[in-house]
C-alpha cells in the first residue's frame, strides 16, 4: 500500500531540492525563485528495509520488491492562499489528495537564497501555512455544518452524524486549532471526518532543512520546530537537503563513507520514512519464496484478510487462513521449513491482527 506524502512549505525553503534528493530524480525543477514548481511532481520511492534483504537471502529469492512511498512536490504557498493568492487554490487542492503533509521548514541562513518573508523563522513559516489551511477548512465547514444541522433536524441520520463530528471540528477551527484534534465518538463519525477531506485533519511531519554542519544534531532553528512538534503531538526530523543532493550522485560505498564523515548513520530519506510510518501508524509484513521476497504495508490494527487484500482483492474475499511466522523466528530458524518443524508457523484466522515483520502466506478459495 505505502502512503502518499505532500511536500509543502513557503517558497524557497528547499522543497523541490529535497524532493529531487529523496526520489533520486531531477523531475522537479529546483530554482531560486517562487513558484518554480507549478504542477505537483510525484516520485515513488522504494522503502528501504534491511529485514527484506535478510529474508531474501535466507529464501534464496530471485527478486526483491520493496513497498513504495509516494512523495508529491507541491507548489509553494504564500500568505493569502486561502483567498486564492499566489497559486493558493491549486496548492490547497493538491493537499486534499495526499495522506499526510511533509512540511519543509527553512532552518538555515543563506544570504544568496531569498526568503519570501525576508527573515528566517521556521515556526512563523509553519504558522503561515497552517493559518491558510485552517482558514480554508473554516470557510468550508461554516457552509456545510449548518446545512447538515438543518437536515439532521428533519430526521436525516447521516446528516446527524456529520453535524455532530464536523460541528466539533468547526469549533476547534474557530479556536485556531486544527481539525485533527477532533475526537470522533465511533467509527461512523471517524468515517465522516475522513471523507470531509479537511486540510487540517491530515497528520503533519515537520522536516527541518538545515545547513550541512547541522545535519547530525540540528541547530537553534530546528530546536524551536521540535518544541512546536512536541506541543502538538506531531513529528519532526532534521534533514540537510544539500547533503541529500550530494548523496544521490555517489556509489553506495561512497555514500556510507560520506555519511560517517558527516556524523550521520542513515540518509534523510530513511529518517523521513521512519517518521512517516509512525505518523500514519503503518507496519510492514512480508511474503517470501524462491521467486521473490516482497514487503507490503498495512495500517496498524489491520487483520489478516485486510493484509491479504493488499496483495489481491480476491485473496481477501476468499480468505481461509494465513500461515504466519514472526520475522525473528524466521531468521533465527533459517526459513519456513525449520520454523514449521519448530512449531513457529501459526495458522491464523480472520480475526488475527497483523504484527510488524510478520512473514505471511495466504490460503484462499
């Protein structure tokens, strides 16, 4: 399944540079002027997972297929976007189509790169974008909630649910708080909130784009962003887009040496993916055999039939059972045959909740 993250931020904060580095392409034009990104560029990235390589080695798999993560590079936003300023309407429309927001914030000084507000203040930048998203949601709900309330008064059950949960979201927005703080009382309300496609209901990952010297430990700018994220229950990571741009031009051995020299243990991509997985409550399961070893992504709490459905909808419809081995058992015992002999292969039914790292084989009618 993977997930789709929209890279957003003010102009000239490093969005397109980061996108190019993360996707190892030059698909997005990175230039020092606002709105160099007009149409949203989409890059699919293989999610690195050392476990997949190890499973493939044990099973002597001919192919290795990682799960995919999609990044969408979205045009820079300016103050007044909710009223159509700049490329506001297009920007807001593109955000509605993603699962999460990767909010890139400039956390470096550079006189050669123009800042749209003429100062470096990542927290203020974040608030500028958030305000525009909030105003857009507020305008939307102030029109919709009264209409739902009117229908609810006439006995419409669906409208009653919508009026309740969206009314709660509207109150939060009026207080200057994002709709993601809304607390649906049941799955029906949660479904209505999801389908409302509110911009501020999407989870946010703050990416602090720092200078090369601050890539390992961050700086005073990124510290403020982390404090903001902690207060909101959001996620934040430090990345140097400049370093990531250099890494994509290197061979793998040279990358590892370069990272070590910079005091880094992994790429910015790995940090963003891990934070993104945590943000969206995603886990990975595997299918392993002589032909291929493959990683799949599901939401935390997914059942075995739902996991089967990620492979093919017919697998979910005709689900019988899932033969399941925990990753650690598969590796420790050297594969499926010995895991079966040791009693570590389990036959799980429809109610089984998938665990991160499960190695699964589905039986279906």
